[in-house]
């Protein structure tokens, strides 16, 4: 029962933060939405920052652990990259508002985000990617690995920005939904191929 109450608060906070951002989150409004007393929120989270950490964890889940596992498994590099891209696509498909949330929140709360334990997972993932690329013969340090990941994530996330305007451009169009579905199905392979081309070009320089 206690865990369910905590989960309900996190779910309500997640919706409010996705809708209006962290800065607009008010504890009384959250209590009303979660249908709990404001003191209950303080009991579980002690403060707004701790709640924000829980919300971020609920949004991202275990994706970085899964990404690291995919990168380190025995398989051709392109196949592993395709699986990693697929994980990101699946995560964003589950919550299409996530890319816009990140774009909006990062400039507003850099100091707050820098404290998040989640960043340790991001750093670890970059280290794993850097080591994997070195094993494959590509001399990629942490800085270059981060640039590569940023490029990958940009290619992954941009189509989901388009989802938000799809209905305005082609309202109630079954064809638009089918085109989008087919496009996303091929996206993981296409992005992995682009990354492989980039790696080859840079190794030839």
C-alpha cells in the first residue's frame, strides 16, 4: 500500500513536470492531483529535489544498464549499435514527450541535473562505449564518444518532435500513421549504418 502511494505520487509528479516543467511543480497542486495530503509527499521524498530524482529515474528506467549490456555483448559492432538505437527508440516511443522535456529542462536546471545519480550511469555508458570502440580499432576517447552519442540521440529523437505536429499537418490520416510506423521500424538500422560510416571516415583521416 505504501509503495503504491509513493508510485502514485511519482506518476502524478511526472505528468506535471512533463506538462509544465520542474520549476512549475507545486507541492499542494501535486498533493491534489495525487489525492494525498501534502505531508505524505514530504514523508516519502523529504523535498522537491529528491522527488525530481525519482521522476527522472521513472522516465529513464534501466535504459543505461541495458545499453551497456548491449554494447558489451559478443556481436558485430553494427548489430550492437542497432540494438542500442532500438532501446532508445523504444524508450521514447513509450514516452514521446521525453525529448522535448530534456531540451526544455537542461538549460533551466543544469546545477540541479548535475547532482542526479542518473548522470553516473550516463558517464559509465560513455566509458563503456569508448572502450568498445577502442577494442574495435577506433581510437575514441571519452570526448569523442560523447559527441558520437549526442549525434545518435539527435537522430533518434528528432522524428519524435515531428510526431507532435503530425496531427496538425495530416489530421486523422491513416496514411500518416502508417508512414510514421514504417519509418520508425527502419530507423534503428539506418542510424547504426550512419554511425558506422562516421567511424570509418574518421579512422581513415
